[in-house]
C-alpha cells in the first residue's frame, strides 16, 4: 500500500469497485466487515519489518452497467457484491475496491499482477 494515513470507513461512503471482469464502477459501501488497522509485516527483500495498512472487506452496491436492466426506479442497482477485498491485499484479476483517489495506483498494480500471472 502507499504510505498514507489509514482512512476511516463509513457505510454510505463512495468508493471505486473493480469487478472480476475488470470493469470499474462508482460504488457505495453498504457493510464493513471489521476495522481498518495497521499491522507490522516482514518483507522478503531484506528490508526488515514495515507497517502496512489493512482495510476490511466490504459489501458494495452500484448501478448496473447493463443499460437494459431497469426497474420502476430507473437503472437497476447491483447489490450482490459481498466481502470485497481492498486493493492493498489483492488486485490480480479485479474484484477489489479502493478509495477514489487510489484508483490510478490500484489500476497500475492490477496490470503488474496480471503480467506476473501470465509469465
């Protein structure tokens, strides 16, 4: 994760969601499974130990990308995305969330992870 302050999470907070198909959505947090925390981790490249931020999994809701998916309220909401991991813990093939200001870094990490998987 980038060296930044650990940010508070709230239900209703707007975040970015990258689906398993690697499509990006504006999303709202509907449930939070734990608290953000800082942990001490060992590095494998002789750096020693460092502090790392860990964000909990969250449930998200977002507007469907299918323009034909409508109900009496307008475009349908997708509400079945549960226990989505923060990009700091996993980015390989999508299915993660990030703060809006971290989207560029998360996208770059996903690309790097995909290269590593393919090689």
